[in-house]
């Protein structure tokens, strides 16, 4: 699995979460606690993932995984490093 493509997906999610949080006047740490606001962003991001990733990772599992790891994935400053570490756990 290519970590660069997955990193790009998470960078896109982070950008959209930051924009939504700013629009609502929230800090990102507070915004990501609102599952109802976060879920549509994750579903939209899933649809833009490369096809080969969508084949091996169903939408519900992707959303669940991100929701369960949202602090680590969406607040972390070095998302590429975090994604690489997570990919290595599955090897």
C-alpha cells in the first residue's frame, strides 16, 4: 500500500476539518469530538480515495477507523509519519 496516497487523503481530511472548525468558530480539538459533523467529511474523503484503497478498505471500516483514531490522525502535526506507522502495523 502506498503511504503517500493515503497521506494525501488524510491531509485533505485535515484541511476540510480545519475549514469546518474555523467556519463554526471552534478549535479542531473540539470539532472532531462532534461525530455528526465529522462523519460527512470522512465519507466525502473516502469517495476521493484511490480506487485500489477503496477495494481493500470498505467505507464503513474507514470511517470507523478514523473515528476511533481521530486525535492521532487529525491533530497530529506529522501525518505522513503517523500514516506510515499505521501501514507498517498491518504488514
